[in-house]
């Protein structure tokens, strides 16, 4: 092998070693952060904080992706009455860190709803943790297939969790504007 070839090998080995070290450090960081997160069932006293988390997350994550009418529709849709009714009928989880609600998700029947993670805590594995909790509930209830409506920016998140896309669809909102979303599902138990 030429001198150039050897150098290439050494540089490539060095590069892949540092990629591994960075990936490992990121995994360890995610694990440490997860340890400080407490997951528990939603309580009535969480309502204001959960609603605030949802509105803030919609504002931060949907602006620029959805039109203003669609953003408003999402905020109205996730109103206090629906949050309470779904929590009573199904199961709502809240993720807390240092006493602050930083994530939430709900399952009603076989439908997963209202999965939100505070933007400051996204991409650290919290959404995955919330989904694991909700899917675990579904399995306990003997539900074999769960479905959900995924917003445009969350589709890749659900893809990575094994959800399949049934269709891309939309609903009409104010001023004849469109709100696009995906219907997705996942088989948890093969009966
Ligand atoms: C969607 C959402 C809940 C994801 O929460 P999160 O804590 O950031 O997600 P995680 O860190 O657990 O990510 C889990 C996996 O999904 C992937 N993922 C998450 N968001 C992604 C994105 N926008 N693009 C590509 N991949 C993404 C991550 O890479 C990760 O994969 P990995 O574990 O193999 O690295 C969060 O971004 C959110 O609240 N978004 C706005 C509200 C929303 O749209 N909710 C869904 C309602 S339908």
C-alpha cells in the first residue's frame, strides 16, 4: 500500500473512533437526563401547566410549518375540556423534571393523542419515553393496534418508532386554509 493509502486508513480509523465516542457521549447524556425525569399519571392540578406546555410547544414547533389559522386550530382543539375529558376516559401521562411539566401524552381506547415535549427538552429521548409508556398501557389493555394523527413535523419521530403511514390527509380550517396531517398506526401485538 502507498504511504498515502496508509495515511487514509489511519485518518478514517481516527474519524470513525471519534464518531463512536461522540455517539456514546450523546447516549450517556440522554440516559442521565432520563433518570431525572419522573413519569406519572395526570392529575387535575396539572391542568394549567399541561395546557400551557401544549400551547407553547404548538407556538414554537408549528410556526413556519402551518399557517396561522392551523396553529390557532391546534391550540383550540387541545382545549382544557378535551384535555380533562380524555384524561378521565383514557390515560394521560405527564413527564416532570424538578417539579416542572416538560412532556405529556394520552391514550384513549386505541388512539394515542396529544404527545408534546417542551421544545427545550426535545431530542433527548423524552418523546420516545412517553410513547413507550402509552404503548405499554395499550398492551396491558390488550390493544393490538394503536393509531394516531401525526402533525407534519412529528412524522419522522413516529416513523422512527415503527409507525406506518396510512394516508396523508387534511382538514379545512378558518379562511379555507388547510391543516395537513398523517394518519398512522402501529401493530403492538400480533393476535
Ligand atoms: C414529536 C415530539 C413529541 C418528539 O419528542 P422528542 O422528545 O423530541 O423525541 P425523542 O428525542 O424521543 O426522539 C425519538 C426519536 O425520534 C427521532 N426524531 C424526533 N424528532 C424528529 C424529527 N423532527 N426529525 C427526525 N427525527 C426525529 C429522534 O431522532 C429519535 O430517534 P433516536 O432515538 O433513534 O435518536 C416533539 O418534537 C414535539 O413535541 N413536537 C411538537 C408537537 C407534536 O408535533 N407532537 C405530536 C403531535 S401529533
